[in-house]
């Protein structure tokens, strides 16, 4: 479970960084998103995805004023790519799609765009703005688009200053079981243990 310990250390060491113009830190934002997912009665893999959805910011250590300076860090791709060797598509795909989900909701849901926080509205422009009809149809055909939209809604709400929520260790069980199910999938697709090779040993 090395990667789970690495993730918890990342939140401990870098989670204090500001969350891009919002009144919460990266760690507070992640913990609130996971808390909202848990409150909604979500399965463990989706709670894990909510906790990890912005980990791309932590693994890349991007400066907090990125959006103000006109750059799009593509944090969703950075995070999903970093997580992909350790977690299955149920966890990774909604993370990769959580910015696309914002662009989708702006296109299809009246009132969604106007309810975005100022920082989220600013980053929307850098992320390509609302989807056009073809992009929205393509997004809606992705089998993971439903969880990505749920994740997006927690993401949008997880910006409450001072909200008391459980810490990162509370979610260790979900991270470990999501990680374990990916290891089992790896082993099944790699064949019997003596043929499995180095992939079966990775953490
Ligand atoms: Fe977020």
C-alpha cells in the first residue's frame, strides 16, 4: 500500500496550499469533496475519487495563481495519469473527466454556469468554455460520465471555510480497497502468479 501512504503524505506536506482563489486549502477542498461524497451514500471507489480529484495540483506543485496568470495546468490529466498505475478506471476516469463535466454542465444545465464561483468561472475560460453540442454528446456517451458529474457537483460545493470534516486517515480504507481491487485486476489479466512478472508487484 505504498501509494496510499504516499497520497496521505502528499496531503500532509502540500495540502495547506491555497485552492486557486477559493477560501479553502487544497486539503480542506479534497476532504470536503470526499465528505460530501460519503454523505451522499457513494460507494468507496467514488469517495476515493472525490478525495483524489485534484491530486494533480499536489503532484505537480503548481503555483496557486495559475488561473490568474492565464495558464491551464491540465491538473485533471496530471492527476489521472499519476493515479492510473495504482487505481482502476472507476476511480481514475471520473477524475480525468471532472473538468469536462463542468464544461458539460455549463452547456446543458440552465443556471449552472452562473452559480460557479468567480475562480471557477475564470478557469472555465481557460478550460475551453461550455461544450458545444458535439462535445456534449461525446461526453454523455462516456460510460464514466455519470460519476464524473456527481464528482463535479461535490467539487463545486467543497469550498466552505471552516467546515469541520474527517481527516485524510478516515478515507484510508477506501483508498486501500480501491487500490487492492486494481491489483487483483492486474493479477487476473497477467495470468497465474509465476507468469505475472513485475506488474503484479507494483504498489
Ligand atoms: Fe476541485
